[in-house]
């Protein structure tokens, strides 16, 4: 189907090309190309097309193949069809515009490849929560489609190196603690006033909280706690007033929490051996406090320990023999802690240290494995860099080779075009000469035809005048006949009366009734017949006169003189002459010829109408072809725009799917973090239970408190377990739902891609078929070229033979010249002899003079023949195919020249005989007289021969002209054959290019198949993510509900913790009073564990809030992206709808125009039918008039015969009657 459609379109384009070819030579000049472009509605591309086809050659001509190639090139440039950008997308990534990071800390950059929260990280920057957004984020106002396009191209090596540097620096550097406000917390715990609250807020950069607002919010807590505010209430107030939002990555959070865990693990390590600590943590502890010198201040160490719950940190340093005023050596501190571990003999501490040792070793192995993987990735990246450089070099080499190949092709094309230009110049010169000759001949022929037409017109006018005069004469004759007929009737009546009287007088006694009555009846019948015939003739005459007037009027309206009309008139005139020859009366032959001039306009009108119909049909076809071409171009344009939109949609879908995958992975990581925190809380609760069991022997009151704490812990564990279970179920259900949706989308995309693959395969099959057809055409062209080469070789051989023949003829010509020179010398000798004999014999002198004149004429004829031969030789040098005919001509001329030479020999013999006779005349005058008589006879024969030579020379000149024309035609044929050979070479080159293009298309088809397999997954992911966005809204509501539940549970837990804290304080006071110093340490340990649990609960609450806020911000961000993408898609769809509406309007206009044209064509066809009907009616009327005229002529003849018979009868009867 595609091949048929392609051939159909090529045929339509060829028809348009031939329609503009006014010379019918298959070539178009600049004006004809302009007209063709206007027909094809390519006014905008006209300069480019003319530049491609003609260049600087304004007077050159273009054939159909060159025009088709230029037409395709112009359309490809206008539509902007190019796949180079898609092929070089990998290389373009190297020059990707690096996005500015949103936050920079040291060598670490955040926010380059994603869209983190606009608020600053509280843990990293220690700033307030209401800090303004960064300038980079405010400046990055590019639309999401542009950012996605930039992210799509971010496969360059610079981005990879930047990510590696982030990982390296992030793993090496530690993060400073956010802020240190333990002193303020202790003061708040001891019960400070508004002053301490204001100072704490100033230290925490919370200046935006108004004091009155703060007092109003904390009045309830102050009323419950006797005007004092606890740390937990203050933190709850801070969390409820402005929840923090963190956008710090997971790695930074882990790095921040690592030192706190290390400090928690340091305290129970006193009972371990020194080798355990040095083997696991290195030669020094607290390396995060090292400023590069190996020393640190005791205040930093004490502050760190107090943050982790150790209240007597300064006492511990003093017990370890470290001065609080001097700088502290970390190595000495490590040795001191090792010694304390050696001294301590607690098994629990040793077990904890062993477990921590295993965990640290595992983490070290994991870190080493990560380092090895990082090194491997670096090596892979270096190898990829090397490959990329090699690829770039190969591409450069390929481009250089392509440039050299293109330059060589351009040189060949330039040379080919120069050769073509030379041939075209020769052809144009020859064509111009031939056309001038043709124009001159046509002008002469037209002038002759014009003279003939004018003569015919004059003759026709004369005939018309004669016909009018003849008609008037006939009318006069008819009137005379009528008068004579009336007189004859009267005379007949008188004669009848006289006859009756004579009969009565003569045969009165007899019974004459029967004979008289029968005779009278016959006479009366004859008279009646004559009257009827006279009436019919009168009517016929009136009708003919009317028809003659109508024909005159029509002739005045329609000019005569057409060649077809003349031929038609001549035919009718011949038919009329035949009819006239059949008739017997010669005076009535002229009226039959007179209506012929008026019968000419019929064929002329029909031919004009046929030409008008053909022009309308051609115009209609051209407009239909133009409309079809416009529709095809518009359809191709919209299909390409749709393909571009699909590609952009696929890229956007891929970006959205990747973003949603990242969100899912982050949610899963958050889930794991929550599970780990829950496990840690459980472990801490188990430890508290163990401590409470150990402290159960202290008294009965403590056992009841332990039971209450156990119940509360159990309730808290159940609540946390429920929350964790609910979150796990939600995540699992959401994960299953997402997996199901992803599977469904994958199936749908697989089906779509299968259909696309089928289409691609069908296209591939069509391309293979086209390749086979092109190969077959190449073979045919090669065979034709081989045949033409053989033909050219044969022609060259013939040309060589003709050259040899020409050289031989030149030799013979030179020999003839020598003979003519000899003859001339002999003639001169004879002239001298005749001069000597002129005194004796005047008659002989006259004869000799005549012979000299004849010899001169013959010499002139010989010279003319020589010049003709030389001119023909020059023409033969330019000829290449007409040597056989010229050889025959030369042979004929050679034979004629030989005959002439024979005549010259005869003349020479005659001259010799004349000399002998002149010698004999001295002896005998009578013999000289006889010789003079014989010479006169010979001179007469020579004159006859001269006349024959003149006639032969005239025929030779005519043959020379005809041969010259044949030579010109043969040269044209040779040039056409050469041009065809060059065109065949060009076609072979184009076929080679077509084969390369087919190979490139096959490679591109394979690439497209691979891209289709990749696009399947992308489209499925995009479809899934479009549904995930809808489900995320519901998830957000669920997460918010879970958050509210968690907040309620955390509030309950905080209330329970505050109650437990109050109870523990009371118990602590009681135990201090009862047990004294022994139980004081135990109470402090319980208080530290309780503080730790409270802090962990607060951390869990903050983590939950952070997760909710992060999920909310991520969902909002994705929703914004999805809305922007949908708005962009909607805008594109609206643009396409507008374009389609415009196309529909254009099509409707074209359809309306076509309808109008069809209506016009129908009207014209109806008019043509009417004209045809009118012509047929006129022809029928003419035929009827001709028939009537013939009948009238016959009736006139019969009437004349009857009148003659009647006169004869009367002549016979009257004498008889008078005699009686």
C-alpha cells in the first residue's frame, strides 16, 4: 500500500511537472519552476528551492529527477526533521548546566538533584525555624518541565564526581552538636522565673515568642507545679507552638546520633579490659572534640557527659586526676578509662562491652566493604571516562572522515555540474538554432496560411454575394413564373372554353359526354397538381428565405476562417457538388453551393467548448493535487508534533516514577528507623525492669512503685506496639496496592508496546521490500548502462572507421586537385594556340573562346565542389554517428567527380584532336571547316553536359542541406545519449545513497526497538505514579490521623512520665531519709534512666512529627509537580485542539471551494451539453434544409418538365383545333 501511494504521489507530481513544461522537452527553466512552485503552494520555499536547483545558473534547466530531489530536501528543511539531537543526548550531558545547591556546609552540598524543604535544618545550622528561604531556592523559578529535562541529562561525569565528593566528605567529617543548654534546663528544673524563661528563649533564638503569649500558655503548668516550669513542659510548649521540620538526609542524622550512642556506651565500660576499648574505638576516645592537636577543654567533655545524663562529670574528671583548669589530653583520658575498666570487675559491663565490640567490628567491616565498593566504583567511573574519551575520539575521527568524504563528493559534483553546464550550453545553442529555424519555418507557413485564409475569405464573400444575387434572381424568376402560370391558367381556361365550343360545334350531333368529360377531368387534375406544386414551392421558397436570413445573422455574429471550419466547408461543398452533378439542370447548381459558407461555425464552437472543458478538468485536477499535498504535509507535521509530545510525556513520566520510587524508599527507611527506635525503647524498658528488680530488696514502698512503673511501662509498650503495628499494616497495604497498580500498569504498557513493536515490524518489512525493489532497479540500471557502454564502444569504432575513410577521401581530393591543375595548364596552352590561329579562322577562335569559358566554368564548379567537400569534412569532425550516410554521399560525389574527370579527359582528347586539326587546316581549309562543324557539335554536347552538371550541383546542395539537418539531429541524439548516461551515473550514486540510508534506517529501527522496550517501563511507571498521586491524598489523611493518635498517646505518655517523675522524686526523698547514702546512688541511677526514657519518648515524638511533616511536604511537592505536569499537558492538548480546529477550518474552506468548483464544472458541463444539443439541432436543421432544397430543386425540375409538356400539349392541341 505504501509503495502504491508513493508511486501515486510521484505520478501526481510528475503530472504537475509536465503541465508546466511548455516546450515538451522534459526540462523546466526558472519561470516554469516558479509557476510550478506556485501551483504547489511553495511560495515561502521558492527562493530556497531555486537556489538548490539552479544556484547561480539563472538560464539553466532542470529535469524531473533533480526537481524531485530538491523538493524533498526543501520539505525536510522546512519541517525540521532531524534525529541528531536524540543521538547525541548522551554527549550533551557532559555540558549539563550544574544546578546550584540549596545549602552548603563545608564541602557538602544539599538540594542539587532533588527538591528538599525550604526551611533550614535545625540540627545542622542551629538557626531558628522561621529563617527565610535561601536565595538559590528563590532564584530557581524555572518550570518543572525544564528542571526535569535538566535532570534527565544529568549523566555527566561532573555530577558523579560531585556525588562522590559528598559521600567522602560526609563520611569523614562529624557534625557539631546543635546547642548546649543544659545549664538553662537545670535552672528551669530548679524553678526559675520569667527571667530564666526569657534567657532560655534568647539562647534558643526564639525571639518571636512574645512574653505575654508565653506566660499565658504556661500559666497552667505554673499553677500545677507551684510557679515552676519543668523541662518536659517547656519542650512540649516548644513542640506544640512551632514544630520543627528537618530536611537533613539520613546520613547526617546517623552521623549526629552516633556520638550520643558512643557516650551512652562509654559509661558501663569500666569493668572491661583495656584491650577491649583500644581495639574497638582506636587510640583515643571523644575524637569529635579534637581540634587537631589531640587536646580539648574539660568543659566540652563535661558538657558532653552532662548531655548524656551524667551529672557528676567534673567529679569524674577529678577522680581520674585531670585538672578542670588545664586542657585535657584525649590519649591520657583514653588510658585512664582503660585503667578504670581494668579495675572494675562488673560482668554486665564486660558483656555490654563485648556486644558493643562485635557491633563496632561489624560496622568497621561494613565501612571497609563500602570503601572497597567506593574504590571499585571509582575504577568503574575512570574506565567509563576512558571509554567516553575513546568514544569522543572515534566520533571525531568519524566526523573527519565524513567531512573528507563530503568534500570529495562535492568536488565530484562540481566537476559533474561543470560538465553538465558545458553540455547544456552546447545543447541550448543547438536548440536555439533549431528553434530559430523552426520558428522561421512556422512563420513562413503561417504567413502562407494567412494569405490562403484571406483569399478564401474573399472568395467566400464573393460567393455569399453571388448567392444573395442568385437568391434574388430566383425570387424574380418565381414571381415571373407565378405571373406566367396565372396567364397560362387564364389561357387554359380560354382554350378550354374554345375547345368546348369547338367540340360542341363540331360534334354537336354526337354524344361526346364520355371523352369530353374524361379529357376535362384529366386537364383539371393536372391543373390542380400544378397549383399544389406551386403552393408547395412558394412555401418552400419562404422557408428558404427565412433560413437564409438566419444564417446571415449567425455569420455576422460568429467569425469564420478556422482551419477546421474550412475543411468542414470543403467537405460539404464537395458533397453538394456531388449532389449537383447528379441533378440534370445546370442553371440550378449554384444555389446549392451558396449555403455552405454559413455552415462553418458548428465545428468551431464544438472544438472551443472541448478545449474549455479540458482546461477546467486540468485545473480541477491540479487543485485536487495541491489540496492532497497540503493535507499530506499538514498530517505529517501534526504526526511529528504528536510524537514529540509523546516523547516529552514519557520523559516526564519517567521523572515522576523515579521521584515516587525515592519517596517509597524513604518511607520504608523511616519505617525501619521507627522499628529500631521501638526496639531500643523496649531494651531500655527491660533494663529499667531489671534495675527495679535489683532495687526491690530496699523496702516495701519501692515494690509498689515498681509495680506501678511496670504497669505504666506495659501500657506504654502496648500503645507503641499498636502504633507500630498500625503503621506497619498501613505501609504493607499501601505497598501491596502500589505493587498491584504497578503490575496492572506494566501489563497495559506491555500491550501498548507490543502494538508499537508490531507497527515497527511492519515498517521494517516495508523498508525491506523497498530495499529489494531498489536493488532490482539498480541491477536493471547497471544492465542498461552496460548496454549503453557497448553501444558507445561500437559508435567509437564506427567513428574511427569514418575518420580513416575521410583521410582516404582527402587523399583522393588532393589527387583530383592536381589533375584539375594539369587541366588548367593544358587549357592555357590551348588558349595560346587558339590565339595564334585567330587570324586565320575567326570561327575557330570563337569556338576556342567558348571552350575556354566552359573550362573556366568547370574549374569554378570544381572549386565549388572542393569547398563543399572541405566544409563537409569540417562538419564530419563534429559528427559522431552519421558517417555511414555521409560515406554514401561522398561515394556518390566521388563517382560524379570521377565522371567529371572523365569528361575532362575527353575534353583533353578533344583539344589534342583540335590541335591536330589546326595543323591540318593549314593544308586543307575544307578539312578545317569540317573540323569546326564537328567542334560546334561537340560544344553543344558540352553545354548539355554543363547543364547536367548544374542540375547535379543543385541536387548536391539540396542533399547537403538535408545531410546537415540529419547531422544536427544525430548530434542532438548523441548529446541526449550522453545526458542519459550521466543521469544513469547519477541514479547509481543516488541508489548507493539510498542503500546507505536503508542501512542507517535498519540500525535506527533496532535502536528504536530498544528504546521502545525501555519506554514500556517508563510509561507503566508514569501511569502508576499518576494513580499513586491519587492514593497519596488518602494516605496523607491516614497519616495525619495516625499522627494525631500518636500525639495523643505521646501526651498521655508524657503525663504518665511526669507523674512517675514526681513519684520518683518523693520516693527519692523518702529513700534518702530512710536508707541514707547507700540508696542515694541507686535513686540517682533510676532518675537517670527515667530521664533517658523521657528523652527517648520526646525523640520518638519529634521523629513522628518530622516524618509526618516530611511526608506532607513530599506529597504536596509531588502533587504540585503532578498539577504542573497536568496543566502543561492540558495546555499542549489545547494547542493541538486549536491547531486541529484550524486544520478543520482550512479543510472546510477547501471543501467549500471544491464544491463551488464542482458546481461551476457542472454548470459548464450543462452549458456544454446545451451547446452540443444546439449544434446537433443546427446540424439537423441544416440537413433538413439541404434535403428540402434538394426536394425543391427536384420539384422545380419536375414542374419545369410538366410545364414544358403542357406547352407541348398546348402546341399540339391548338393547331389541331385551329385546323378543324
